[in-house]
C-alpha cells in the first residue's frame, strides 16, 4: 500500500466529502486557512473523495432511504489507496454511520462531534452549561450531539418544532444551491428564537449552515463544526511531524 513520507506540513489527510458538495468546498477552504503555512510546501497533503451519490442521511435514519454505509466504506478505501492516513468527514449527520464505516480500516478517524464538543467546552467557560444546538432531524433523533455534550457537562437546547421544520427547509435550500439573503434571514430567525436570552453559545451542527455563517448578523456566539474540524485536523496531521522534528533536534 502506498504511504508517502510526511511533508513539512504533516500526514496525509483524506476528506470524505460530497455531503453536500458546497459544504465540502467550505471545509477545504477552512482547512487551508487553518494551516500555519508560509509557502505551498508547508500545507497539508490532501486526498479528496467527494461522492454526492451517498444516500440521504436523514431518510436512511428513518428507514425511508438506503443505508449509506457501503458508500462510505468504498470512499474510505479509495482514500486509503491514495495514501490518506487521517480521515475526516465534513458532514455532521453522517457520523451516525461512521463507527461501522471505519471499523477495521487502517486510518485515523477524527470525529467532527469530538472536535465540536471540545470547542464548545472552551467556549462555555464562564457562560454556564446551556448551549444551543442546530442540527438535522436525524442528528437530533439519534442523540449524536446530545450524548456527547451531556457527557462534557453541557446541556443542549433545541429549536421549537416550528423552528426545526424551518431549519430543515433551510438546509435543503442550501443543498439546492440557494444561499441568498432570504435564506440567511431565515437562519437568523431560527437563531433568535433559539437564543431568547439564553443560551449565549450555539452549535451550527450542519455543514450546510456553515456555508452561510460568515454572512450572518447575530449576537450569539456560533460554533462552526467545519472550522472546529479543520483546526483539529491540522493539529493531528502535524503532530507526528512536530514530534519527529523534536526528536531530530535532540
């Protein structure tokens, strides 16, 4: 199996994307920006497999659509074949299926959930334990984030049923390529209803929402999972290189 020597930038990162395509582009942009590089050669070596044919995650969860695990497994194999040593997936809901997809694979998997909870704990210092959570119906029904947040001592606050329905409509509009002002206005509406005085920190736990975050006007502190994952990816990818440099300088 091909395993390239680490570059100055670190180990090779495999991005399993396409869920959706715009969210994948957004994540890669944030990964590049999060990398402390002064020249091309200091950036991370990246393999990208973007497969938009992966079945709808929400429909798979409520058993009205196909299980995406075989698509994920095939994509991971392709990335490993390209020399990827670290695996990241810039989609929150798909993490319901990732434990089965990565089982037995020779690759380090960085969970977006873990990266976000770590960022949430840091953000909540001095703000109390309540934290807003915007996520797909399937992600919420799975308890994916709720369990992880509660284990970290945080208490997730969810949108009302009406606002959750609006949120799902927003997500599918962004997937359809619409990120115009009226979509951003609707995101701000959901955030205002969720805040209502508390919490002061909210997780935008859908990478489609990440696409429009920089254009929002909101008093809440918003945690962007794509950015949290990008930062954690850089940290893990460069860890081996930094260790090697330290050993050489002894």
